[in-house]
C-alpha cells in the first residue's frame, strides 16, 4: 500500500514538472538606441515558441520591447 502511494505521488510530481521541462532557452542579440547599446542574452521561452527562430522572435520581441530593447536576431534555440 505504501509503495503504491509513493509511486502515485512520484507520477503526480513528474506530471506537474513535465510542462516546465518543455521550455527552451534562446540566445539572442538586441539593441537599445540613444546611446547605442548592444546586448547578447539568453531567455527562456515556452515550448510553443521553440519550433523556429521566427516563433521565438515573435514571443521574445514584445518582452524585450517592454524593457526598451529591440530584438536584432535569434542566434540559437537550445532544447
């Protein structure tokens, strides 16, 4: 009985943690004007934005814009 409860608890924990593991990390380049500043950074995006550089750019650009940055390029998508 204890073993069954432990197994079910472990499965529940993995199910909850599963979506978090589906995220990806993207490497990007961005700029800020007046004065010109360039930045290379990394960001974590949801799985839905990990399929292509265009999808990643569409998800990341608004987040950077809120901080005053303009996305220049997605350099890499890391699984």
